[in-house]
């Protein structure tokens, strides 16, 4: 039902997403020009910063991997009809679990850290699912609340207090947990860049999620629950159980995203760790149309945008410009009806009456 | 006590904004973004005009402008209201930082702005507004015909429409009003408390306002009461870390997490009748059945 509400009226979700992204780029192009700077040079820097050589490509890959995973987290929750706003909190617990387990001197510490992160994220994701099926608490509200519980507990207490590295004390810049063991670092793949094993891992996970959602019985049942819980229940699908499973996977994906940041680049849980990747995951999943493949494409695009935006400073433009482009794209994707007149015109006058008729709410697979 | 009255206005006003929008049936996750626009516009307006009052006006207008986008998307284009609100927050994050740097040349903080005058007790006008507005709002919502219409539109828009209420216009009005309140809440943060704009504003206050709204069961007095309670918890936390050297214990985070955890607990235990308006978040199609 949720999928129908979010995505349905767009008969061409792919083209709506592309049009939204292009329109967002156009708006930002005009915005740069209006502020008296050179938009062409700005976009040139954006592309160079994202794709120009091994260094920038590595940065793009690092950011894309995290965005793909948080995007998948939101997309998986979509399939059972839940809106997971809580990827940020799940990511934080996952990152903390990776930082704690990554310090242990055990064989296979890298794998253990990733699994611990998945488990921590899954538990934090399971909580709103249980509240939903047992107590009827709306998941949008509970996940927002849980985000802030996680942010304050981890950043304001655990990392600053019990888990802080001794002597990290007053200075925030060196604060955080003790560094993880080198054996727990994600291996770097390309000399001259920070590209690590996180990107191929994220792609492999995305492929597995695609297989699970579209090629297995469990995935079918999840989608059935998302299309209509009552109908699925009447068909004998244990709907409450399926909702909990999907939310646990959703949380696990966000948790692994947090682990990639800790094991790949930070190498400890830093004192200041406001990533926003969890919130960006919502944008990635929406622009990606809620499918695994779309999420990968949108994740790479927004990852490149984030990486390239750091170069925008050469033109005196703050990197937060990437967030602006992303926000506008989501605004436009959010309202597919904005583009309906455009599609109607493109299809020609013979089709126009059909397009202006009240749309039939369709449920997409 | 004084600290509570100082820190409560942003939360109280934004929480009331949430109540207004959601009682009319429009979910407003965008409170955080509206507060951010309001906080920035208030400082910009106050600096360029030299008057904090003009700043407040600018804050309210900026909040309303952001709300207009939410109303347009979710009412006219029937976008999902949660998505629309999330998108608004993302835009606010990027756009305000961009404007901050373009206008004041720094992406961190703005120059100090003129701040609101304080009375003999050290409070500014917004502190009193935080006390008065909830009562007025409560009376309006429960004792007037207009308030009844708002509640009807939030519970059963189809029934309200058959009685001649223009559902979409009324919802749009309430969303805009919600933006005004959230924008003022943001202004209370910047022009009212800090006297400048900080690029991290409102630092989750919009989401805490959302929690206060839920905690207060979607009623004006309840939401305002919850907002005061949360502000008190915040003030207590500051006091403790000041006097007890609780900073050594580093328990700030536990105190800060408390309002959210308590709200969750109230929801989970179903204490009282904690229920959102029946048509909250359901798009209304005038031609539908």
C-alpha cells in the first residue's frame, strides 16, 4: 500500500527519476549562475572531483558503497510497506559495534566486526517492527525517536564516556574510541586512492537483496505483505513475522553501512560522527524507485555528487551544495504528478485524455 | 525555572505547528526544515533591518514559504506526506548552508544579530508567547466553528466535505499556519536565544517538537506541556553537568536521549488514548470515493 502511495501514479518511474535529477541539476546550475559564479566551471569541478583519477574515483566508491547500503535498507523496509526513517540510528549502532569488536585480537576480526555491525543494526531495526506489530506504533514516529535515542546515547554518552579512549579527554578532534586492530581494516584495492573492499561488498549485497526480493518465496511473501497486509494474512502468510524479518534485514544493512565507515576510513569510532548517510538513504531509495538495481544506480550517482562537491570549494561553493541537489531531486520524485503533463504531451494528443483521467492506483512488484 | 522559560519557546511553538498540521490530517515531518529556514531568515532579517521584530516576521514568513512547498506537493500533487517532509528537511539542510555562505561569507555561523529586548525578569516576548499561544490555540481548536472544521478534516475529510467544508483549502491553511509557528520557533532559537545563526541549527529541535506533539497526544495543551517538560529536562541536564561535575561522568547523552525514550515508552505502553487523527497522512482526493 505504501509503495502504491509513494510510487504509483508515475507510470514511468524510471523517467520520473531521471527527469527529477536533471531538473535538480538545472536548478542548481541556475543557482550557481545567480550567485555570480561560473556554473560551467563549477560543474567541471564537480565531475573532476568525482571521477578524475584514482583518488576521486576512490572517494566516490567509498561514499557510494555506504549510500547503496542505507538506500537498500530503506528499500527493503518499503517492500513490506514500512517507511524506515531510522537508518541513521541503525547505522550508528552498527558503526559502534564494528568499532568495539574491531579492537579484539581474534582471528577473522574483520568478518566478526561486520557481523556484529549487522546484528546491532538488525536489533535496532527490529524494535520499531515489534512496536508496530505488537502495539500499533507507527514506524515513522518510532524510527525518528529511535534515531535520536541512538545519536544521544552513543555520541553523548558511550563514545564520550565508558568507551572513550583513555586520555582522549577534552579535545574533541582526537576524541573517540580506541583505534581498531589493523587486521580489521577493510583492505585497500587501488594504490593512490582510498578505494576499499566496501564497494564490491556493497554491490554483492545489493545483488543478494535483488535475488532475495525477486527470486525467492520469502521475497514474494514480503512483497505480498507490502501490497496488502490483510490480503497476505488471509492467504496464510504470517504477516507480523514477515514485517519483523524485513525490518531486521533493513537494520542490518544500515548497520553494515556504518561498519564500512568505521572499518574502511575512520578506523575508530570518532568523537564527531554526524554522517547523515542514514537520512540520505531515504533519498537514494526514493530516487531509485525502491528497487535494488535502482538503488545501486542512485547510490553511485549521489555518492559521486558528494565526492565531487568537495571540489566545489575551488569555486567558493560550500560542499553542502550536494545536499541541495539531492533534496530538490527528492522533492520532485516525491510528486511524480508534477511530470504528468509533460509525459502526456510527449506521448502526443491521442494519449492525452487517458493521462488526464484519474490514475488507477497500481501496485508495483 | 528561568532557564526553562528561556529554552522552551522554540520547542513549544514548533510542537504547536505540528499539532495544527496533523490535526488537519497532514503529517509534518518537515518541522525541522521549517525551523531551519525560520531561524536563518530571522537572523538575516534582523541584521539587515536592524530590528529583531522584522527578524521574527521574516522567520515566520520563511517558515510559511517552506510549508507552502509541503502543502503544494502533498495536497496539490498528492505526494506522500512523509516523503515530502523528508525532502523538505534535506533541501533546508543544503540550501540554508548555501545561503549562509553566500550572504554572510561563512558556512559556520552568522554575525551576531540584534536580539529581542528582555523585560525586568529577563524574559523576551517569545517566552510569554510560549505561555499564551497554547491556551489560545486550545480554545480556538475546541471552542470555535473553525476549530471544529479543522478537527473534522483531520478525522474524516469526506464527511466534512459533504457538509461543505473545502478540505484542501483548509488543510493548506493549516499547513501554512504550521510553517508560521515552526518558523517562529526557529526564530526563537536564533534571534531569541543565541543572537546569531549557527549552521547546525535547529539540531534536532524540530524532531523533538514532533516527539512533544506525540507525547502530548496531538492536543495543543498536551504538546505545549510536553515541550515545557522536555525543556525542563534539558535545563536540568545543563544544571547537573554544571554543578555536580557530571561532565566527568559524561551522562549528558543519557539525559538528552530521555525525552525521546519516554515518548517511545508512552507510545509502546499505550498510556491513555495515544492516537493520531484518523485521516493523518492520508491524501485527500476531491474526486475520489
